[in-house]
């Protein structure tokens, strides 16, 4: 049984859900490709981890990912630049929904509005922007289920396409095998019973990266406490995200450091769930750099 464990506050990330009636439902959400709309702050069961938050406003700072000057000059932003990651658990269907919220269009490396097209200036620099998160493009989310600072499962589109799943764009949910190259190369054996869906191939109309993990409390080898919230992360849940590719040349990659989320229920008349982050990046991806000199 997963037990309550200590966690320490960190400036790396913090989110606090607003008060909602104790009888409110954490029913499964509909995914539309818009993380802010779908995973609304204050909705019961939604946890938010902000990437690179401003110390005053707590809003994500988009300046942490380097990009070519011509991208910035046009007022665009690379599709690897993460604002936050949001999670929502539905106890009725035992489904964890995950949304990675981007400043631009997820996977649109050169920020030209089309994640499936290489801008001519990207090509001149020797880079590519492939459709369908192809090549070594990746958006990967790793989870530590037992809070031992080691990832247990991973979901998303892997950088190593030999470990791709059967889902859209090679979406996979797998055991985390660990790899010196880092998170995006950590996809191991596919967890068939947990294999949910990548909601959309990101596009201008559906710009974010959203997916589901099925049978979340039935992942082999783990047990979870059932609490008043339907599913109580009684000892928290560790999460980390990586988005990018070494092949676009004109933009850096982005990562959300290992962050432990720890909810706590407050009795009637209202329930407030706080998710606080702690920890540091679990490992470096040697093939990717968070920052890259502008091309």
C-alpha cells in the first residue's frame, strides 16, 4: 500500500486548486486540444505544475527556451516551449488525463504555425520540423508512482521510434526502463491495459498535447489507497516532462523538472486540494539541450 510520505515546498512549481463543494464530481473531462479550457484551474481533481514560474506572478516564463532570432522577430514561439502540465483523475473510469500546455503549437519546432512543415529558414540552418512528431521529436511524461525518486511509467511519443506504441503518432504508455540519455529514451515494455489515447495530432486548431492513461490504479506492481476523492494520491505522485528534438537546430528543448505532487483533502463544508512541487530534474538527456544558441 502506498503510504503518506513527507514532501518539501519548492519554488520550482506550485498549484492550489480553488474550493469546491465536497459533493462535486471529478467526472472524466472531454479533451479538445486546449489544456487551459479542458483542465480548468480550480476544477476538482485537477493538478497543475507550472514550468519555470516567475517568482512574483507565478506565471510561466516563455524566455527559458532559446530560439532563432527570426522566430522571435515574428512574435512566434517554438512549439517545444511548455507553460505547464495538468493532470486530472476520474475515479469512475479509473482514467488519468494528462495535458501538456504549450505557448505555441506542440511540436511546431520553428513556430511557423504548421507543426508538419519545415520553414525554409529552418532548412537553411540544417534543421527539420517533421509531421506527426516524427524522427527524434518527442513529448514524454514520466511518473514516479511510489515516491522513491525513480520513474515507474512513462507516456507520450518517444524519441526512439523503435519503442513507439500503436497509438496516434506512436503514442505509448510503458514501464520506465531508465536510460542514460534521459526521459525520452526511457520507454520500456508497453503497458497494454493502461494504453489510453493521444487525443489529437497537435495542430493550429488543437495546439496542445493531451492523452489518457487507462486503468491507472491497476498498474501491475502498485497499490493505491481509495479515499474520499475516489482516488487519493496519499503519498503524492512524481512527474517530469520533456519536449524537443536534437534535429530542428533552430530551437532549444524544454523540460519540466521532477516535481512531486501531494494532495490533501480538507473536510466539509468545502474541499481544497493542494498540489505542491518538490525535487529537481531526475536526469539529463545528453542528446538534447534545454538551451541552444540562436541560429
